[in-house]
C-alpha cells in the first residue's frame, strides 16, 4: 500500500521568504525513502484560519491519507497548530502524541513543552510535529511503524485486522 502524504510547514518567516523551510523537505525526504508518496508541500504563516481551511480542504478531498504539519506547536504566542487542528478534527488520536512526547523526552527535557497532537478528519490522519527538522523527523519515526495500519483502519480495509 502506498501512503499518500501532505506536508504543511507553519512559519511566519518561511512564509515571508525570510528563512528557508528545512523541516518540510526533511519530512518529505524521510517519507520518500520509505516509499511513501508526498502529494503536496505547503508553507503557511502561523495563521489559525489559514491552517483550519487548508486542513479541512485537504482532509475532505480524499486525496491524502496523512497530513503532517511541522511547526507552531510550542508555547510562543503565535503557535496555533494544536488549536487550529482541534477545531477541524472529528476524533483525537492521543496515543500517537503520547508516544511522540515520551520518546522525545528520552532525548530532551524540552519535550515536556511539546503540544504535539494527532487526530482524524474524515479518513485522514493529521499529525502535528515539531518545527525543527531533526525533531520533526524523529517524531515521525517514533510513530511511523503504525501509520500503515492506521491508514488501513481509516480506509475500512477488510485486511486491516489480519495483522493483529
């Protein structure tokens, strides 16, 4: 099964062209090495309305199995990704965020400040990842082993239960 991904980088500076986006391309590189399909990459400013609209459109389109966002999950006043995501998802998937924080905590105490989250809209899994390239890829690596099964379950694949 080829998993179809969309990647959204949230960064005011990258959206204005003041800083190169390194996290989105790092995630895309990881996914391509895992034989996943990256259908779209987008850079948005830390704008709650723009993120809500994009997440809703992408998830509702049926074109993406998983949408990753990188950035805007911290404590800064403009960090809006969890709130925007919470407003568009239909179900939370807290176990994924718990694993990301727990595994990250083994590497840095700053993981306690993470507001990473995961949820589902329609048949699309949405994951909020940290903004640094290293942190984004590491967090995706922590949960990647279950992504294929999650996508099978979301697509109502009759074979999804065979791996249990």
